[in-house]
């Protein structure tokens, strides 16, 4: 039996893009949009889920049934009209969409590519039409086990198809650090910039390459005088990577938004880094660099514990103050760098292949369509990450019917 799945696709940066062959690499869109394309391709190939994409953007996707709509609201109403009652959509939707959820005869699967806001936690756990909230990795699933929303949650590792093996880096030669990410406050490039001169003191011949700019998610963003990010944010990070005259330090290179060309940058990279504060739910850019044999430095926090293996495929620092030391260590120790680079390539090229996890997605669609309950997955690793032991205790407390009122950590923090 083939199950029908409506997919609401609303990723503004994909307007006019070709995502019909995602196996060829990310053409320069956000990680969420790219993962949607990979998932759609894998589900289409699987064959037992009939997919209908309702897209707000004019974009090429690897599906046969493509329906253009003017807004997310129109997409949901069209799915109901066409009796495509199980709908997959990302979280962080507009308020108007959330206000409509209970008004439509639909069953929702929310793909959690961003951490849930407290409003989303309340809405999803209390709205009967929300059948599943799917985390993009184990760590982000574990982050919500203390809350009643866990009763609706599942997790599937984000899909990733590695680039050609020709892009795997050989023995490290250059002392190049490569950052990948949008130059917006949420991605925290300013933290790396603030520590860069400390790195140079220990490794004077280190260079810094930056892939991305402030227009990845908003092509109309007004850039500052350097043309890199919005004026206020640009003023925040530029002092760390410029001299007293406002000129870029030698060896600092901005590449802008790159598609497949980024792999050529990775080939000459000694150390990769993304989001220094570690607020990622997964960190696709880290996996992309690992797949090219580049060890990654990032914070031991949230989903980055899924995408980077500490002391094996890179170094995960517990506090931001330790970031520079981790970068310096991998720049100064080529033997360790090469060892971790080889492990990174082996890990990233096998752990996230779509075909390895597509059965989980098929099961989620089936269970949501039939309104089956979610199965609890007890945390088993990184128990010191994000107060996980306390979250597990709260989960067990909530199994007692008259104690389900006990607040979760999310209820207390309300963020």
C-alpha cells in the first residue's frame, strides 16, 4: 500500500534554483532546503510513499508531483482539498500557519531543523493533529525527553551524500582554517573573528577562509561597507580580522556563497569550523568538510555531538574560551590532523547516507497517517550534554499519570 504524503516546501533562498539532482552536492542553498531535496529523492526512489510537493518557491525538486502555491497557507489548504492529509513541513513556520493547524483536517509531521521555540513546544504537544516532531539527530531528540512533547517525537539523522572521492584531502600541507556558514548573528562567526588574532599569535602563518555571506537566507539583506553582512553585524566581527586601518589581515579570504566549488577549498583546508557557539541541531557543513577528510573543531553542544566525533573526527570544546586552543592544536600537530582527517572521511561518507535511514522515514509517515503513538528512545550517550540526566529523570516522572503536570526544563526556562 502506498501512503500519500504532502510536503510543504517554503525555503526562500531556493527561488530559481535547481535541486533536482541533490546527489551532485549543495548548489548553494541552506542546509534545510538541501536536506529536503535529498529526502524527497530517497522517498521517491523507495516507491511506497506517494509524494506531492506544495512549493512556495519556483524551484526544481526531484519529484514528479510538484504543485506551485503562493503561500504556506495556500499549500496547506490545497493539501486538505486534494485529500493529501499527512503533511510534512519544517518547524519555524509563520504565526498564520500555526493558527491554522487545528482548523484543517490534516495530520502534521514537523521536521525539526531548528530548535523548537517554547511556543512551538506548547503548540505541538497540545495539538492533536500534530502526530510527529522529527529531530535531525539523536542529541536533539534527547534534548526534549524531559517534556511531554517527547510523546510525539522521533529522530532520523539528516541525509547526506558525500562528494566524489577526488575531493578527499591528502596529507595536510597548508595551515588553513575554513569557516562555513551564513554571516548572520545566529551562526556566531563573530566569536571566531574575536579569537582569530590569538590563533595567529601561536600560528603566524595560519590563514582563514570564509565560505558564506549575509545574504544566503535573505538575498535582499542590506550589506555593510565591506559587502559581507548587514551593517550592524559586520561592524561586530570585522575588528577581529582587520588591522588598525580597517584592512583585512593577510590570509583572511572571503569566498562568498559557493556550490560544489567549496570542495576545492576543503581540499586545501587543515581545520574546519562552523557555528562556534554550537547552537546547531545537526551541522551539515561540518559533515561536508569531514567527508573531504578535514577534521572539524566545534563546540560540544546540541546536535554537533552527532555530526562530529570528539577526539576522533575532530575536537569538540566544552566552552568557547577553549576554541582557539583546539584550532591551534590541529594546526600544529600534522600527525594528529591527518589521523583525524582520515577518520572524518570514513565516518561522514557512511553514517548519513539517505538509503541507510529511509525506512525510518517510511515508518514515520505510516505511523502518522494511522495516528500511532511514538516509541520512546532512552538516551544512552553524552549524558552530560544539556542536562540530559535531569531530563531523563523528568521523563520517568511524567510516566506517572498524576505527575504529568510537573514542569519540564523547557517549561521553567520558557525559551
